[in-house]
């Protein structure tokens, strides 16, 4: 992964890498790009594939979302906000993220194991005993945890 400076900005030399049999690819995703672009990472090793997508503005703005997720065994997806009732100080228009309830509806039935990550501190999923957890588990989704081993 060679990086270079162009016009005073750091520019990635490639959107793909291979290290010790692990292949990775950066996939651009819709994001407000306040300070940087956002990408999802597709990582494959020994026939196992993982998609890491912790930050995206909207599923509607990314028509390839379902197809991209379905190409992976496991996907860690943006779970920042649970629903529209979450008490946040800024408008969701200012800090857009797909709501967990919408993500569940959109990707229910996928063959990919989906784990939610990047939880805001106001998200009910940040508390393991919440009814939100029951809803997520009931839909066949999971919440990523610190130290979790995925494979």
C-alpha cells in the first residue's frame, strides 16, 4: 500500500492490497466527507470474506449495497443510531447514518452474517440488556462486541 502526496494531500496509492495471503479492497461508500472520504473494506483470506463498513450516510445512496454485502460471509455494518427516537443533540440530517431498524428491514433474509458496529453512546444497543438487542437478535442480526472473534 504505497501512499503519495499530491497537491499537499495524502493520496492512497492503491485501493487494493495483499499481505500474507490476505487480500483487501477499499470500496467507496456515500458519506458526507467532512474531513475525508469513507470506504468499506472487503477482506478475504482462505475463502473467508468480511466486509467492514462502520460509517455510511444512507443505503438509498448506494444501490450496490445489498449485492456487496451478499458477496461476503460476514459484514460489520454501521449501527450508529437505533431509530428516529434516539436522543441526539444534532439533526440526523447533519450526521446521517442509516437507522438500525431500517438496516434490519433492508437486509433481512440475506445469507451474510450481519453484525452491527459503530454504536453511538445514545444507542440502546450499547446496553446489552435492552429490548433493542432482542429485536436485533430476533431478526437474525448481531451486535459486535469488544474482543469478539469472527470466523
